[in-house]
C-alpha cells in the first residue's frame, strides 16, 4: 500500500498494548474509551437479532454448560477467535492465530459458559466476579466502583460471542439467562456488560439498565463498490433504526456521524476500499453522488 499524499499514523502493536496496560493502566483505560468512541469493534457487535421475516427454525436440543475441562474451555476460546477475528476481521492482543483461540488471564478466574445445540458448541460468554480476583482494566473501564455493591457483590460479563448461523435462535437467550441465574446463586447484586443499540430491548427485558455516560457515535459506515450502493443503504438504515430505538429506550445519544462523505484514504486499505456517500475519481478528483447520498439526504430532510 502506497499513500498518494503525505500521511501520519500512530501504530500500537499488541506487545505495546500489554506494556501500556502493565505500566500505565489509567492511560490504557483512556485509550480504550477513545477507541470505543471512534471504532466499531465491540465484541458484542456480532450478536444480531433480526426483524420479523426470518424463517422459523425447528426446535433443536440445546443446553448451556459451565466449562469445567480444558477441552470445553478451548471450544469457547475457539468460538471467540472464529467470530471476532475470522468473521468480523478484528484484531485482539489476546488472539493466537496459530491455535485459533482468544484467551486471557480472566479465563482463570471467570465462569465460562458454553451453549450447545445437538452437542455442538455454538456460543459462549464469560462472567467474572470481582470477589474472585482482579478484573484488570475492566473495573475502571466499566465504572464498577460507582456501585455500592463493589467489589464484594459485583460481576462483569464479557466475551459474549455467538456463531453466525445461530444468532436468531433461543440458545442466545438461554446463554444469557443462565449467566444471570448463576449470578443470583452467588448473590451478585449488580452485573456489568457492554451493549450495542440493537441489543437494548434484549438486555432491557432481562433487567439491565443503562449506566454509561452520554454517547456520541462518531463513525459508522461500510465499504461497498459502485454508484448504486444498495448494500450501504441497507447497512445505514439498520444502524439508524437501532439508534432510534436506543434513544426511545432512554440512551443519551448526542450525535451520529456517517463514515464517510467522500471516498478517502484508509489507514489499513489505502484507496482500495470505498466508504463514501460520494464517489471520488482519485485521478481526476471528480465527485459523483452515490445512491446512498440521495437516500441519506432524504432521511435527514424527513426529520426536520
């Protein structure tokens, strides 16, 4: 990849991330918060419950088990890698590409659950209770200290990952409700986890309430070629509807920005990937509005 104009970028590799976490934990928390504001990379992003119109699946034998053996834990770690790294194309400092797993120190003190359909692993999540050991940066990142029950009676749920073909089935709900039932057995008074807007109705039905600060969605978009970019329209339409539902549910959303107005230079892909609502001929600099441009314009006008 060669940049056509002078550019600068800050690159932090995985070993450097680990060193920052070890030496400057407060700085690491701040960096993670900034990334959460500008990057579409939360792990729970992969879990999507689709609107009506999906074909009804016949009931399958399903169950949720607590990982008690190294083999079961390995299955959970492989699901994390398969979805997060291979399907979503994300990177993680805790990913092992050779073993195809994502594993970290919190697995040692956490309660890792595995959902099975017809005995095949299809989803996983992990619950860590503050009383059972250090939570690393998560306690500060999620503001757990604000709870009057912390640290004796608080927990955090992470690594909520569901394989693609199983996201509209009962197993996803069964997995989370099993985790909450386990928390109740341990007398956990308050449980924390992250949530994308699409999942607010799901977590609201389970008794979760929003505790995060006001939210400004600074960057949301996708890359599709061509001028008649119907895929981009469908993508943005789904996100805007989910954001509207979040506002209706009480989330303090302060703003939303589409990425991006123009096709541009991307740090990772250069000029090969096109995220703009307006097509740019990089040789002549000619700008041509795409179908998504007209659609987004009409959406904004309709809100006035």
